[in-house]
C-alpha cells in the first residue's frame, strides 16, 4: 500500500489528473474546438456538444493556471518573505 506524501492530491483528484490532458494539450484541443465552431460547418447539436467540451477544457486550463500562479506566489513568499505586487492583466482585444 502506497502512502501519500504531504500535499499530494486526494485519490479522486489524482485519478482525474492522470487522465486529464496537460495544460498545453488542453489548450491546443480548446483552440481546435474554437476553430471548428468558427467554421460554421457544424449542425446545432454538434455545435452544442463542441461548445460543452470547450467549456470543460476552458475550466481545466483556468484551474491549471490558477494552481501555477499559487505555486509561484508561495515560492516568492518563501524566498523573499511576503511579496506585494500589482497583477498585470493583458488586454488582447
């Protein structure tokens, strides 16, 4: 029986992480789905299914980015003590 190390994911989370695509793969899949939707070649049901899959991938990507940001903050705080900095949001529009 394996023991979990401190800070490891719960068994259900670990199982879903093992089957979930990496961030880069999920982002590429999301971009492909967006392209399919923008092509206008899907019927309504196909478009809805594609949109649902895209929402799931977007949530996955967002969660991975939030986790990465949290890890960076923890590393900065442990290295230098608490760090206060402004969050820069890019405007891609």
